[in-house]
């Protein structure tokens, strides 16, 4: 199992809107080989989200590199709140 953690800084008060975007984005990261789950953690005190994705397999960096180079991955980070 491979876990990838990301931190996303957001404008104060915008975290709820971005969490909804993640909740409604089924098919982006979920389409990558070995995808198991995604969790989005939100703090009421810090304008920041933590995103954890889990994947099966032992590929490690090649799987992550494939994901980073995918067009849908880069497009998913275009929005700013």
C-alpha cells in the first residue's frame, strides 16, 4: 500500500467549498491504477486541507510519477478559492 499526503493552503473560509469539489470529483484520481481511497481533512483553525490518497501495489515512484504527469491531475489543481 502506498499513501500520498498533500497539503493545500486555502483562503480563510473557502475550505468548505473546496471539500465539496473533492467530494464531487469522482473519476479523477480514482481512475489511476491501484487507487484505493482518498480522504480530505479540514481544520477549523488553519486555512488548510490535508489530502491523503492510498494506492495498492509496490510500484511506488513510477505510479506516483505516472499520476503527476497525467493531464487530469494537473487540471485538478487549476482552481483557486
